[in-house]
């Protein structure tokens, strides 16, 4: 558990970061909270000759609340949990962040690191897809936006170029009921299955529904079909069943120490049904 | 010094002796980060060692190329078996009478096995050196199943396979097959099998107690420092038995024992993990001798989980016979024990399966048989007693599951079945069918108290209602009531039948009283968090009448502490605690003579009273122990040597047998397999209670490790012999979040043969806790036809049970 030798950089502005990335290409990696990258380096599964610590880079923290909510990439999970305005405007953020690891990890772990690393076990990517968030990426050629739903390609593979830095996430202030439901073996574990649900109730009918699942494929899974199965219904037992069936068509879990595929698919269905039920009760 | 105004009660309180909730004196340094653990030791010029380990579970080592590693800046040496062979140190003896490779000698037998030892100027260079060593392997067929191992043509241990037909005997007698280690049998096989054959009711099951690991907070490690000028080797390390390590190091290295100093500093938990001797110790010593510099080796978490001392891995086939009324008539058990690539179990020599023969439990069973076959496989060696006396968790899990299975067979309440089979109070001392003599017990009283405390009948009524509701579709949650009544066997042990490598399992205490009435006591044990500095001082305070706060307890340095066999198997209080009390009584005997002289009366005319000797019938005439201590050093007393010291070596006449009654109430989500422990009640009877607060802490800790083992903690292997649970992501260590509130309770049945009646408690909650949590899970599904399902009961396995019972349809 001793990493190979590496150069450590601690730039103070984004242009400094990008300059190092341009110089070293994929030999350089940026580090936010470090909770994914450092263990990989210690196991020597990630070779990072040039490590860029983002802690001192100005302008990457903070939460802005309006019709659009913007969260700087270096904002920690703890800051998300403690932010009263965010808890009011997008309570699903707090509900999800409270289910990430433990307080020590949440003091260091950041939103940007969580979404940019591309780890299918992370909770924020699925949540961002549920909220239809956009990620801001800054590179040598300037700034661009990518939808969370288009960002993830495979485990640890994303749309981000080697020389780009993810600087913020933003999403429209969500409406309606919400739930982030997660089953895990213990505190600190990745999800056996997790579901992010945001839905809007109009009278007795579901006007819109957005559903994304965590750790049930090599990327987060936004299930358009599952949301569609609820839309226009009264979210009765049949509708929930249809949404679960649709979701099960989209996920592709693999066996690991959490259990075999049949178990994971069953639990994914149970978790999603519970998330829908809770979100609907809050809508 | 005259303190007549102080009441006797105040004087007792001022001592802080036995029975009071004295705060732990260790905690000031532990809670402020001021502990001194092995990795805190830094010596001038100290080097670092690190291992190249095998990625394969079974392979020939074709070649080892160290040239690139020696080019890494800071790397000084790379040791292989070829370097150790001239010293005769490429293999080492194990505690079980087998031998183990220190570094791979031609082949490897488990994933993570030590292949080469890189010595470098610092930890980082050592790790880079490890990366640069090139080892060529030729893979061999892997065996991870002990049953298949006994039928396989593949020879795991070529070194002891012999030639031609048949295999040479092992340390414990004849071997049946080249992958077989020993057969151990106790009891009356023929009669037991007849009883079972003719019984009215028999329950039968194969119980697998899965492989797990003690996983202490601090991993294993050492610092070896050879002083070539004076020829003295100092070895600091995470040793649960420092004196035994000194003797073993002397025997295998040839260094005379007086030239070896072994020091166990603060130890961050042991739970059996730090009893054995590991290749890292041998390599560090050799590297220090070779380089003339101190060498530190500290394993990381993955190395700890994968290589140093697993626990359990017992396949226990059981049969229990009874009358239709539920009176048990016989118990039969055959165990296949998976010991991994080398037999490195830490058991007393005559007991290759430890005290597994306490498996008749708390019940009056007229006849029983136990057979155990040890087997080699391609897994890590070990087989330590993880927070239990030798293999007692296995024994108690076995009997407490068999009782539940019998209750199912009889269609009887499991609490009542236990009650009608308990050994009765008047039967103690009780000779059990498999040989042990239980010292004392009052099981019926403890059981009744426990069942009343939890309103057992109310719980059963609630459970029945829950089953009805479930069947009616009103809930998806089931309720389990886990019961356990355990009897432990601790305090190893009587030298007549307990030794390790020929070292008798006595223990010791040496006391020096200082002239001003304070004291230091040194023991042959070593605390790993148990709070010895607190509790042993309490024993002494009561025995010698000086305040516990004035008594320093010191352990772990073989140059100063008297010889002892260390701390494991809940033996510290039963053995060293007894030595402490008896050494204290020697002090008191001399103090009595001094007091009599000072009071100008005959020795028999004074008597001990809390903190003083008083003239019988004249309580106003007395000498305090503090006054006596001063006189012992500073006043010429005819016929009495100056000074006030004593030493006691205690060889216990018998083991002690703590017991307890546990109840767990659990809700289970049938759809996800998630468990919720609603209530856990633990009644412990550990005899005389020295410090109730420390007992409570021990119970909490032991129960938490029991919860871990029952509900998810395992060392799992795939078919290639890869460890699947080598990090704390997959190896379950509960946090505060997963741990329920524990209710503790007690009865007190002192040990009749122990000087203060204490029995030991550190491991009881683990021994009793594992079957209690497991029984709760299994009990939840009893109404739906479940007989038995194997641990660990993690979410997916519980879900699988529910699924197989058709509860998801």
C-alpha cells in the first residue's frame, strides 16, 4: 500500500492546472478529495507520475441557488449536507449525500471528484442523471457543457478529455417529490443497488418522472423508459411494476461480493419501488 | 497516619479495589494519541523490510531475479529462501508441530505467501524494490475444498509426502493421505453411534463455520535490532506471548535466551492474530543480523487479512439424539478442519483441534463422540482462536445450532429444550462426556433471569402474530428470536495437560512494594486493550491494602517481566490474575509479621482489615500497609529480611468455565435480506467481577465482533485460490452505525478453585454472540420450514434463503 513515486503540484488557478495537463497528457491527473485516486495509487493500480492537487485552485467551490442550481466541483459532500438553501431547493442532494460513505470521507470527498471519476459505484453520477444536470468542462480550448446523461461511456471512461477539468455541475431547480434510496452492506460501502427518483404530481397524476440507478451497470443508468412508465399514471401498483420492469431492461449488473446477478436485479426492483413510493408521497 | 475518623467503607473506596468501576488508567494516553505501538518505534539507522508475495495459490517458483530490485535507489538487500537456507531458517516450526516456509522454497501454497524480503533504507524504497523483483512461476492445480483435497492426487506438501505408498506420521500421529494432517478423536464412538441408531429422535446437519480473520486495528509487525558489539538481539513486536516468542527465537536461531530481549509495547488489539510467529519476524531478525542495523517490518491491511492467521474454517457434521420428551441422549460430531497450506494453528500441543471437545456445551449429555480431521489446502495458514479460547467458538456454535435443530425435530420450544437438558447446579463439579470437568455453574437461574428480562413469552406471541401478518400480506418483515446458552472453557491452563511447543501454560506475577507504600507489579501477560494496568492493580489493591492508583502494572518486556505464556484464550485473569492474588498474599504474610513486631504482639494476634493489620479485639491498635512498607525497608526487624517483594508462578488446577445467556431480537426484510437488530440482551457469569465497567466494555466488543462474523465477515476464496475479501471494503468490520444497543446483565457464580473466584470474560461475548445472532436469523424462517442455513448471514444469503423458501413468489 505504498504508491510509486510521483510529482506533486498544487497550482492556484485553473490555467496553471491546464498547463500541467497539457505538458504531461495522461501522465497527469487532477485530484479533488482523493478518496478514489489515492487508494488506487497505493495499490499501484493507477500510475500517476504527475499529481495535481486542486485544493488551492480558486473559484471551484460554492453553491449558487436560483432557477438553476450550480455547484462548484470542489464543493464537499459535507458542504452539500450543511447548505440550508440547497436542502430547500433540491432536497434530494442532501438525502443522497448523507448516504455517501461516512462523515470523514464526506469532509474530503467532492461533487466534482465524485462525478468526474466515472466510478460506477459513486452515487452522484446517477443522481446528476436523474436531475438532468450539465457538467462544465474547461480545457485549453475554453469551456463546454456536457449532459450528465451523455457523459459516462464505461467504468472510469467519460467524455472528458485528458486536458480538461470538470469545474462545476448545474441543474434546473427540481420540482415535485424526490427520493434517493440505497441499499449497502455497511457504512462506507458502495451500493448493492440505489435509485434516484424525482417526480411531479399534477392532481392525482404523475406529470413527469425521472429515474436513474447506481452501481447496476458499468455506468450510471438513466432509465427513460422507467420514467415514462410512471408518467400519466396515478403511480398505482401496476405503474410501479411497469416502471420496475422497464428499469430492469436497462440495467446490467455483474456478480461481486455483494451477491449474484439475480439478487441484485431483485433488490434493484425493490429499491426502485420504495424510492418511487417515497417520492410520490412527497410530491 | 492515624485515620480513625475514616469509616471502613471509606477506606475500601479509597483503595479502588476489586468490584469497583475504576476508570481505565491506559485511556489517558490512548485517547490523546500518546500510545507507543510498534510502528511508533524509531531507532537510529533503522531499515525497512517488505515482502514480495505470491499472486498464485499454488505454483512452482521457477526463478527469482533480484537484480533490478538491487538497482533501485535505497534497496540494500533482497533475501530469498536460498539466502536463509545456510542458516537453516528458510523453514520455521509452527505452534502446531508442523513447519512453515519462511520464504518460498521451490513452491508456493497460498496466495500472498512470502517469496522474497526486500530490505531498504526506507519504506518507500522497499516497496519500489518489491515491484522490481521478477519471479517466474509455473502454476499448479489449486485445491480450496478440504473434502476434495483428501481425494486429490495433487500433493500439496511434497516435503512431508514421503516415498512410495503411505504417508509418514505427522505431529499428531498417523496421516491417512498426503493432504491429511491429523485425526483427533475423543469420546465413546461406538456407544454414541448405537445411541443415535436407536434414538427416538435424531437431528442431523452439516454446519459450516466459515473462514474469517481477527483483523485487529493494528496489524502485525516488529523491529529487530541486533547489537553486534554485545551480541544482544532486541525484538520489539506485536506479540501476545512475548516470553514464548523469546524462547522460540532462541531455539530456532541458536542465540542464547539471555541475549534476546523481546518487548511487546502497546498493542492495538490481538484477538489471536498476534499469537503465532510469522515469516516477517524471522526475516527482520536475519536482515538485522546481516546488515547490523535495526529492521522494521509492518504488514499492511491486505497482507494482514490475506496471510497472518485466519480463524475457523470448520466443516462440522453433527448428530444429536433425544427422547420424544426432549431429553438428550447422545451427541456425535465429525469435523473436517481446513488448515491451509501449513498447520500453524495455535493450540495446546495435546489438542490439535483445541478445546473443540467442550462441544457438549451446557447440557447433561450422557455419551458423546468427536472426531476431527485436519486437512491441507491452498489457503493461508493459521487457525487461531479469534476472541475465544481454542476452537471454543466452533464448539459453541455447533452445539447451539444442534439444539435449535433438535427443537425443530421435536417441534418444541428451543428455550424449554435447553432448560430440560441443562447441567444442574448440584451436579458441579461436572464431568462432561468428552472429558472436561466444569468447575461451577448455575445455568437454570441465569436462563430464567434472561428469559424474564426480555419477556420471552411476549416475544414469541409477537413473532407468531408477525408470521400471521406476513402470510396475510400485511408485512414483508419477519421476526427472529435468537437464543444461546454458552459455556466457555478458558484459562489455559494446567501444565499437566496444556503446553505450547513444550512450554507449560502457567503464568506469573512479581511485586515490589516501595518504601513509601506504592508498588510495581510485573506479569507474564500482555494487554492488547483489555485494561490489565487497571484491573490487575485492583486485584492487588484488595489483596495488599494499597490504593490501586499507587500500583504500577508493567508487562511485555522479557528482560523485566517474569516468565509467562501471554494473553489469549481469556487466560490473563484466570491464570495471571491468580498469580497476582497469590503474590499479593505472600506480601501480606510478611506484612503480618512486620505489623505484629511493630505492634508488639504475636503474629497470630493481628488480622488484615482492608488497608491495615489490626490487633484482634483492639481495632484502635493497627499499622497501615503504608506504615508497614516503610518499616520493611527502614527498620531492623529481628529474623525478617529487609524489603517487601514477592513472586508467584501459578499453575491452575483446572480451567475456568464462564457461561452466559443471550437473546437477540431481529427483524428481517424478506425482500432485500437486510437485518435490523432490535434488541440484544447479554447475561454473563464470569464469576467474581473485578471491574464491572471493563466487563461491560469487553462484552460490547465481543458482541460486536460476533455480529460481524455472523452477519458478513469472511475470508472468501474463489476457485483459483484468490482471496476475494482482502480489503475492508469487502471484509466486514462493523461501525457504530451497524451496531445495536446492548443490554448487559450478570449473575455471579465464583470459580471454586481460583484464588479470587474470577473466570475471565473477554471472549465469552464472542463465543456466545455468534450463535445468538445466527440463531436469530434462522429462527425468523423456522415457521416457513427452514432447518439450517450457513453463515455469514449477509444480505444476499438471507435473500437466497427467503427465495428458496418461496417467500418471493
